[in-house]
C-alpha cells in the first residue's frame, strides 16, 4: 500500500474512533429532536466513510500482508471481509430507521441498544483485524532442527 493510502487509512481510523465516541455520548442523552439530528449527522458520516475506508483497504488487497505470510489464513480474512459488509449493511439499516422516524422516542431504547450492539461489533471486527495482522507479523514458522 502506498504512503498516501496508508495515511488516509490512518485518518479514517482516527475519525471513526472519534465518531464512535460521539455516537456513544449521543446514545446516553434523551431522544429529543436535537439529539436525533446529531445522531443522524454522525451516522451519515459513518455511512459515507466506512465503504471508502474499506475500499481503500481493499485497493492493494484486503489484509494482503496476512495472506502473503499465511495463505492458510485466507478463510479468516474472507470472514472479516464478509463481516465488514454485514456491519455496513446493518449501519445503513439503522440509519434508515432513524431517518424515517421523525420522533424516535417510542423506539429510542431499541435503537439505543441496537446501535450499541453495532458499535461493539465494529470494535470487535477492528480488534480481530489488528490481532490477525499482529499474529501474522509475529508468528514465525520455524524449521525443525
């Protein structure tokens, strides 16, 4: 991956971290119209950003470093790719539900819980990527002596 793409991915990752913090804060507030507007604004940025971030990661081959070092880990990489697509689809679905409901009060608790679960799933996904990269970098396949 070239230096510019690496830098962009780092920026996306940092922005994602900030947005998830904002989202967590918004979920703790009461479901009023102002909160709904901010919630939608944060979700819209995430809906726009996540596919760009993943497209950038796929540009040189998603987790190509892992695949090159450990071709037998291909299933794990493919599983993460599918999981990313599911996370994005779920985010779009949640965004649509909030944007279609002028008053989210009656469903606020359900949405709060679903968004919290989505955030946790995204964080787990990111953690699994990091662990896979770390293990691929640090695991030496030794030669028996």
